[in-house]
């Protein structure tokens, strides 16, 4: 089966060795991997470079950077030298602008995080985030990040269609974590959808982790998602 780079498999495993083992198991079924903050101290950046340079994979580095502009710019400039594909930063305009400056001259796409898919309104209240429906806040933050120059945004599948309808979202990327095949456990995700519905609603890429790497047969699990992405259920209404 040919890989479909709309599927990004999250290598949320304990260390780089296990990540490489999983990638080798998945083989040509998967062409795009996400490496997050949890693996940063256990060889994650080295794994990103190895998968990119030696295995020809695309890499999404999920760092969710947030700091003053000068620090974000410097961090992104350092990461840009590794020829990675996507990098996440918080979607606050000053962060996005600094990240874009740091990525200048490279092909690395800067994706702004809206609101984490593990959070609901009660969580936002605990963080003193302003009142309003989560969905409305995600749309507002997405618009601000895109206006600031983000190449795309991270949002739950439940907001993908509304973000895709924004004027600022034309020719920009929407990447959706919180994607679970039908029947899969939700884990710590609260705003979820199936692969087909996420793509149908406007997502360019979906991020799937545990449903793949906890499966008895990870390769078969990935193949099932790829098949779903090519099904009639995944077609957008205007296609």
C-alpha cells in the first residue's frame, strides 16, 4: 500500500530507539511522523534527522514553542537548519511572527497552536482564559495566527470546517490531532473525530498516535487509516 502523507503518525513513545523501531515496523505504510516535546530529551531530534535524511520521511516537530520574540526566533532559526517540514509554536501573534523570522530562508512550515485538543471549557476556566465557547476561541485564535503569517494551524477536527471557511485560511494548512478511528479509546483527547470526517471537514493532515502504536499490528492499523482517507466518506463536499 502506498503511503498517504495526510496521515502523520505521532511517535509518542519513550525514546528514539523505540521510535525508530516503530517506524521500521510501519515501513512504507507511513511517510510522515510527528516527534514531540516528550521525546526531546531522549533522542527525539536525532531521530527526526535520521528519519528525514536516511529514510526519506517527512517530519513534524511538535515543540509548541512559547517565549519572548527574540528567544523564539533564535530557537526556530536553530531548528530550521535541520530541513524539517513542520514546527509548532503557540498561535499568539508575536510568537508566530518571531517564528516566521527564524524560519526565513528554509522550507519549514510554522503551524500555530490554537487550543490544545485535550482541553475543554472547564480547563480553560482553570487557566483564566477569557469566557466563550471553546470552538469560538479556537476560530478566533486561528484567525489571529494566520493573520500573523502562520503557514497553518493546529486545531481539533471539530473546528476544521469553520477554520477552513475563514478568508485567512485560503492556501494554509490545517493539521488536526485528536483523531481516532471508530471504536478507538479517546485517551486524553476531548475534541475528537474519525480520520474520514476530519479530512472531509477541511483538515490537510491528521495526527494519530496511540491507535497505531498500541495496536497489536501497528502496520495494519496504519493501513486501515490510509484506506479510510481514500474512501468516499473522506471526500469534501466540493470535490
